[in-house]
C-alpha cells in the first residue's frame, strides 16, 4: 500500500524541518520569530539621551519577528497613563526611584522588567569650577546668599539662573522640592525651557567667561563637554531631602568617588537611579519572548554616553540614531545572540 500524496508531502516537510533544526544557526520559523505577526507600539521620552536605547530594543524585537512601530515621544505623565491603559506597549526610559511618583498611575496595568543600566545614573547640580573656586561654592545651600546668587544672574532680577527640567520630567518635581526645602525660592530661578536649548545657552555663557549653574544627569553629553573637576564641579547638599515618594532613598544620595565633586563622599542630593524598561502587563504576559528580552538586555552607561556625544556633535537625525543602534548591536553580537536565544527559549517554554 502506497502512502497518499498528502501523506508523502507531510513526511517530506517533517523531514525537512528536522534537517533544518539540526543545522547550526538554523531553527524553525516559530523558534526564530516568536513575535511574527505581532505589532508593537513603543514610546520614548522627550529627553533625547534616551532615544538610542529605544532604537536598540526596537531592533532586537524586530530580530524576534515583531513589527515595531515608530516610537511615540511622550512626557512622563502621559506615558505612564498610556502604558497602563495599553495604548503603548513599553518604553526603556524609566528612571527609578525618580519616577516613583508615577507608580500609582501604572501599578495596575504595567510593570518594570529588567534594567537598561543598573545603579549608574547619577544626577545633581553643577557650577563652573572657576566661579566655585573664586567664591568658595561647595554646596547647594550656598545659593541662599544673595551675593552668590547674583553671580549667576544674567537678566538682572537678582536670582541665580538654574538650568532645570521642563514640565513633565520627573526631575522637575525634585528640583521644585529642593528649592523649597533648602530655602532657595527667593534666590534661585529654575529655567524650565527646552533642556538642550537651555544648556546650549549656558555653554555659550561659559565659553564667554560667564558663570553657569545647572542640573544634569548621567549619561549625558553635558559632562562630556563640561568635564567635572576641570570645567565644572558637582556641588553637594548638607542633608538629603526628597519628595515623599522617594524618601526611602534619602540614605542613597551619598556616593563615593564622584569625579569633580567638591567633597568625598559626595552627597548629590539625588539617589543614583536605575534606568529600566516599563512594559504593559498584558503585552508582557502575551509575549514571553519580548518579556525575556527586556529582562536580558543591558546597555552600559558609558556606551549611552558615547552615543549621546555623537548626537551633540551633529549625528542626531533619526537615521543617525538607527545607525548607532545597529553599530552597537553588531559590536555586541555575542551578547545579543545570547539574549535572543534566551528570549526564543522563553517563548518555546511558554508554548509547551
């Protein structure tokens, strides 16, 4: 008795699949592309230093077969609401504990999965070293002195101009808290315009010999162009004071060995942050490969800083950022392949 034509074809396909599965580097389609047929809607923050990690994660999801849309650029409040509701699936620009204030918004519908960079994101206040040395400025509380504040006043209103954070950023809330907690409301004026434009103005004043006072974070191009210890100094606070949602981290604001700080250990007034993916819970549950990828990926802070420096030097188009992501992936191919393999395995395990 001869097998039917359909049976013969079935046996042939089974044999081909088995043969392919035994060839190094070749797997079945569902093993290679667990995300095939799934559309993903990412978001990214309004601060452009976070756009490179978004591009890296998006490329890796595409290697798993996902169709990844162009990211939606959002401020913190609308993002955390959107990800909880499922309007977007993820972003990789969560800063914790800085973004703890938004936990109530997303707790029921989204979760933190993995780390882009763990514990290496510093924040704080800096002034140009020349002014700090000439006037003995070592801490934020020094700005309560109207004479110190006047050194950083370029518009004649008697207040020091602090390059701060635009509305909608988590750091805006902490800076507002600091100005009140340290008694600086009468002597310090936070500049809340576009951060990049405000820092460009400050850099121009510095290059012309003026005094500058600014908030920044790492990784960020600011501390590449204005080197701590040489061009600028990190200033300290006498005692940490954080908003209610972050008060559990007040003991974590003291950091040893901060290059260019006026003291060691250095009480920056801000705890070191983890940069983390925030993912819609339903999306994570339905896509174990993506969830495992978020768990696996790490991007060193120094690599983010190096890419940010390229952006500041003019490589800041969408095409440039995509190319930077592709180059980073190619340079870390062994690690990337391991992350992708474990993501595929998570999908196979879930399907068994």
